[in-house]
C-alpha cells in the first residue's frame, strides 16, 4: 500500500471517529491488531459492542466504498473480533458489525455513511 493511500485511509478513519462520537458511540479502541488482522474502530453504542470497518475512496470508479467489504473481509473481521472478545474476556454482550463508507466528493468534501449491522458474524 502506498504512503498516499495509507494517509487517505487515515483521513477516513479520523472523519469516522468524529462522526461516530457525534452519534454517541464511545470509542474504546482504534486499529486493533492481532495475528489474524486488524479492525479499524471498536466502540460501544449503548450496550452493544460494535466492530467498525472504515472504507475510504476518492472516486466511485470501482463502486461505493462499502462494496470492498466482501465475504473474505467479513470473515477476517469476524475472526479478529472473536480474538478481541477472547483477549478482553468479554462475555454476555450484544455485538454487531458496522461499515462506514467515506467518499471524497467532487467539491473536495467527504460524505460519510454509516451502515449499521452491515453483516453478521462470519465463520465460513
């Protein structure tokens, strides 16, 4: 991944963090990494533990950003989420997977879209 792409992704994650905070999500971890992969943001939304994948795009040449979260990515995020739950010894808590789409508009502004319950825990 190029340095420019990483920087663009970081902008999307920062915008998403602000967006979620305005909606009363309490961010508890950012860029959680383990040998299985990474989750961009882990937050609490009320009593639910939410694993958030952020996808940032500068154009729609390949479709909207959220289309990049296919079944393989869902499976990887699911495995990382289970690792987080195990390491933090979390039990009896509702959880869900949200995707945030961050799209650069022609005006130079970003459009942020939250997709709640974007997918279910994926094992297969």
